[in-house]
């Protein structure tokens, strides 16, 4: 469970900038 939670915390911050860059592009 902890590994899954840490993966989500690392995935969300990495996904937000991607969507932001896509919108700017």
C-alpha cells in the first residue's frame, strides 16, 4: 500500500506539468 501511495505522489506532480505544457503548446 505504501509503495502504491508513493507512486501516486510521484506520478501526480509529474503529470500536472505535462498537462500544463500541453496547454501552453
